[in-house]
């Protein structure tokens, strides 16, 4: 019997290293499985409400009003408990097609305008030296914490003086103003991390700041531009408050969210139609996200680390 095996004595150094080396992968494997289980649980918990709304969209009005959506699992293959009447009512309702067109008319310019302005501003903050740059950028960042609701009444009174209430131009300007601070902040984080050498080379070759911006900055900033485009498009498309305040319920300018609110009623009695309308209105945002999703993560992570 050696001294190392006697109870109470510490193990040899080599044995301790071997033990630590053996247990390290085991700890890594256990933590990896734990992370996977947690992600799976979170994913299921996140999906359950959406699944409930989806199932409810195929249930008759009387069933929705008297029982929960989970009751369909008692007889899952009884197709008599499902119906397409909710979708038919939503798709054939008056002015719904026009509401989709109005949503596109509102959303596309309200996405393009802030991206364009924010790209110029972010480039100026990142690579142009001028007096008060730090102060102005701090003001832009500070605007991120101001609640949107605080500016609705003053802006609505200002619109009344210039006859912009109930017009697409008014809601474009409102969405652009509300989205500019976040857009400038995100694009600045990306543009400021572009290699300095490419700007110096461009200036040596005689390129103007505008040429550098259009020929170098914009092509290199596609991931950040696409990521904000997704954010802005989804926010404007799903917006009800701003559209209701600045456009109102006039069918000529009403968007999808306002039309669905009108369809459900002021007391929400027909909320079974809202479940179907939610998935109908989800089609176009899904197309946009799937189209630009490969830029999404790259744009969000851009500028988070220096390399």
C-alpha cells in the first residue's frame, strides 16, 4: 500500500490532473444537454399560445365561445369540429383587400424612409468630424427611451395645422420619426466598425464622401440594413395605435389592423374572427422575414465586438 492511497492523504498531482481532465468533458456534456432541454422547454412554451390561436381559427363561433381550444384533442380526427368559415368571413369581408393594399402603401415607404435617412446619419456620426457630434449622437440615443404615446397628441395637433391628418404622408412621417433613433443606433454600430483602410484608400483615389457612402458603405452594410428593415416592416405592419390615430377608420385609408379591429367589434364579441385574421395578416411579414432572415443575425451581431 502506498502513501497516496491512505485515507486522508491528498492524491498525487498527476492523478488530480487526470481526474480534472476526465470530469471537464463530462461537465461540458451535462451543461450542453441542460441547455438543449431548457431551449426545448422555452420553445414549447412560446409555441403553445400560437398553436392555440391557430386551432381556434378553425373552430366554429359557438365552440370558441363555450370551450377551450385544447378540447379538440379529445377527438382530434373528428373533422366536423373544424370549419373554414372564419377565414372565409375575414377574406370576403368588405374592404379587406383594400386594407391589405393600404397596409403595403403605409409600410413600404415607412420602412424605406427611415432606413435611408438613418444610413446617411450613421455614416456622418461614424466617419465625419464635425462640432457637436457626440452631443447629437447622445440625443439620438436618448430618444430611444421616450415613450411613443407621449408624442401622439402634440404631433396630431401639428398635423391638424397642416392638414396631414388622415393622409398617408402623415403616417409615413410619424413612423419614420419614431423609427429613426433605433435605425441610427443600429446602423452606427455597424458602419463604425468598417475597416478604416477602405475609406483612406477611397479618399486617396479622389472619391468624395458621397461616393464613398454610395459605393462602399451601402454595399458593405446590407446585413445591418436588412435587419432593421425586418424590424421596421414588422412593427409598421402590425401597428394599430399610430394608424388609428393618424389615419382613422375611413375605409379609403384604413390598414389591416384597423379593419380587423372593426370586424371584431368594439366589445370584441367576434374574437373568433380575430384568430383567423391574425394568420391572414401574418402572410406578408413571413415572406419578408424568410427573404431577409439570412442577414438578420449578421446585422444584429454587427459591431457588438471589435475585431
